[in-house]
C-alpha cells in the first residue's frame, strides 16, 4: 500500500474543510444549506426521527470507544500502534471543538456554535481509520466490501443525516465534519505507511513476524 493516496486524501480533505470554514466564517448558512435542510426536515417522519436518534449514537464515544476496542481485539496486527490510532480519534474532536469558536457560526435552531459537526467529525475519523486498518489486516475482498458499506452507511451517511434530521446542524456543518475527520484519519494512515513498524515494536504488541516490519499491501 502506497502512502501517497493517503497523503493526497488528507490534503484534499483539509482543503475542503478550510474552504468551508472560510465561507462559514462570513456568517449565515452556505448556498444550498437552507434548501437541503428544509427538504430533509420536511421528509422527517416520526419513524425517521426515531431512526435518527439511534444513528446519532454512532458519532458518540458510547459507540466509538467500544468499536475501537473491538477493532484492536479482532485485528492483532494493528495493535502495535494503538497509540497512533487513539491519537487520531482523539485529535479530530479536539480540533472540531476549538474550531467551533474560531468560525463562530450558530446552529440553525439555537445560538450555540455548530461548525463543524462534532458527531460527523468523530464518525468520519473512525470510519476512515477502520477502513484503513481493515486493509492493513488483509481482509478479503468480500469482507472489505461489507465493511466499507457498513462504515459508509452508518458512520458517514447515517450520522450525518441524523444531525440534520434532529435539527442540530446545517448540512455544511456535517460536510465540514466529514472533511475534518477524514483529514485526521488519513494523516495517521499516511504517517503509518511512511514509518514501517519496527521488529521490537511488533513483538511488544504481540503481532507481526519477529525481526521483520509488519507486511504492507
């Protein structure tokens, strides 16, 4: 696996995030925000609102922390750098929290700051990171396809839609959160590929072949 695509993904996502941030800092919703939000809220039946409350949990540590623990248990080959993956998942929401004060754009329903969406940021960081780690764990094509579909449907689209249905964010808040989370996770993946796991690091984690770096696709 080459580090170049992950560097490109990190830089592209960061670029999208910064452009959206500059536009949001000017105040008010972005073009299309009100129209898309109105369409989503108009289609929000009681059943959809109930589903949104469930999907919303995918952007919280109630789901993400056990999910990350399950990844470490299921894929021993990724344990050597648990600290890197933990840092990526922690830094993304920390940046999001600070950035809310920098942009200072209120949510659609109240005056609290909403750009970017914290739920979308955390969910995207987790989804992209697990996608990368799944490749490092050498999942088969079918398992990888199922994992990618599940991550995209629940942690990206599901959580993002839930934040709009629950009247918590403008659509651009959600997209910015996706971009920030993707940038953080992709940067961690890029760094990991640029610095192969050393033999001692691999043995300490109980994974990989002794005396050799972990295999990379």
